[in-house]
């Protein structure tokens, strides 16, 4: 079984899924269950998301267009692309606590405002509003 030399972490998708399922059940969506992100060529028909590229991703949230958006996402990089792929991860709870403490009026307004989200591709249109 191959593993990362620096950590000994197995490079095995099935073992990653087994570990994830010990933490919480995998949410099944329009993308399936346990989702694998791989870099795809722009010309590939199912390349419908920036997650399939090696471009840097700014701070963002995933799945807001679902009625039950992801509460936790776990990433396990099995093979890094040769270039790109820089990703910024943000602790949303810490940001919310900071805004609530430093800007309570803004926090209240953001907490009450329903925001519409949607995802449209060739096979589906999903949308939801969350406050």
C-alpha cells in the first residue's frame, strides 16, 4: 500500500472514505456520494466546475444551492498536480464570531437576510435560500 513518505498516510481512496465515515455519514448529492476531485481538460464534457482545474481557489463556500448544504468537508490529496492548486481555507465560525463581536449590527443583518443560491449545468438546476 503506497503512502506519503513524510506522514505515512495511505494513498488509498477507500481508506479515506472509511475514515470519513467514522466521523460522519457521507452526504449524497447530484455529484454522488464520496466525491473525487481530479484535474480535467477544459474540453472534457463533464468539466463543469473550477474544482476540476488546478487554478487557485479564493475563499468561497460549497453547496449553498442545496437545502442541506455541507456542514463539514474533508480533503485528502492523493496526488498533487504539478502546478497550481493553491487553495485558501477559511474558518467560517471564527469569522462569524469576529463579526458578531466587532460588528453586532452587521452580524444581525447578515443573520436575518435570506440569500439565494443556485447551480445550473446541462443536467440540473438546484437552488435554495438560507438565512
